[in-house]
C-alpha cells in the first residue's frame, strides 16, 4: 500500500524526557520503511523518494529542521555532502 506519512519529533528545549520520538514503536512493524532526515536538504530528497515508493513510508522530521534551508550552516558542523566538493 503506497502511503507516506510525515511527523514532527524531537526536543525543542523542554528536556530529553519530552522528546516524543515515535521511531522505536514502528521499528518492529514489518513492511514499514522509516526515514529520519538530518538536514532540510535530505528531507526534500527523502520525501520525494518516499512519495514514489510503493511501500508505506514514515518520515520523522526533527522539529528544529522546520524553517531551515539547505545544508547545515552552524560553525563546527561536518558536511559530508557532495555539493561542497
């Protein structure tokens, strides 16, 4: 059954016990693909691939990704993408 569901997860300043990460619950469900992008750039590509997939895909996006653009820009971050080579 082709279906793609997006859900916001992660802590935004309340403490680790309130992270509300649902990924572990769905890991034991057979046939469901789980995606957790690390950048806004990754989220765009993974969303497009998930929509084209014939299997159910759950996309768990960290709340801090909303409003960001492109690759990670903070100082000290490691960029392993092929865009900057």
